[in-house]
């Protein structure tokens, strides 16, 4: 799985918007899915998931479709691949 992470400036260029508009979009997005904080605190830099932001942009009127993209993204993460696997027995 390829994940392209964008800086705030790159995300603004992709969406052709100002930083303030990106902030309003962030209120609709899920932290840890659409964007992540690199560090702690409110001033920590943010990185944006390019693929899911584009999917959201094209599916704003079909949120159930976007939800499927989020579920697929979660399953493809290394931590998501562990779910559903049979556990080894300690025999």
C-alpha cells in the first residue's frame, strides 16, 4: 500500500484552498485517517493522507462510498492485517 503524506502547504495546493479552509475541512475529517499530527500539542505539524482526501473530495455526496475507502485503508495498514488472523497456540 502506498500512502502519500502531504504537508499543510501541499494539501492546500492540492485542494486549491487557503489554510483556513483546510482547517474547516479538518473538522469533517478523522484524525489518524485523513491527517496525522507529527508530535504532541496543538502546534504539532500535520500531515495529510492524499488518497483519502481526494476520495473524500470526490465522494462528499456519497459518504457511504467514502466510508468504504476508509475501511479499506484501515484493513491495508499493517495493524489492520493482524485482525482476523488465527492466533498461534503456545503448545
